């Protein structure tokens, strides 16, 4: 094995290891593990409609039992009240859930709403 082959092999292994740890799946896995360790659960969510130069923005703030909060934006042009109501409709579903199960929550809220 030449020195060049050695470095190519070493860099490939190192890059794969770093990608596994810092890629989206690796980071999500780490977050889920920490959430399980601390029994992280959603305790509340609040929606806010912000008027900025005749355009409304809808924000949602999620609270957890460990004091961690999250902020998201769900604006649709000229539909602020509708968006706020849709977000608040999911309050019953989200409270008590693990906030790191993002894909599961998205699927549940998008695919199984009663009004569709």
C-alpha cells in the first residue's frame, strides 16, 4: 500500500464517520436519545399573529416539560386566521408527545386531519 492509498482510505473512513455523526440522521438520532433520557414532552403551544406592513405572519411557540422551547412559522398569504386555527386544532394531539418525533407528527397532522 502506498502512502497515497493509505491517506485515501483514512480520509474515506473519517469522512464516513463524521457524516454519520453530523448528518441530519445522526443529529436527529442524538436528539431523540437525549429526549428519551430526559423524558422530553410537549406541554403547551401558543400561536401568534404578527402584522408587519399589511402582511400577517403566524408563529407557533412550543413549550416542553424541561423548559426547552421551539419556534416555528406557518404563514400563508391572506390566511392568518385560518392558519392559526389549524395550528391550534393540533394542540390536543401535540401535548404529551415527544417533540423529536418530527416526521411522525408531520405525517399525523398532514395525513389524518378530520376536515379533509
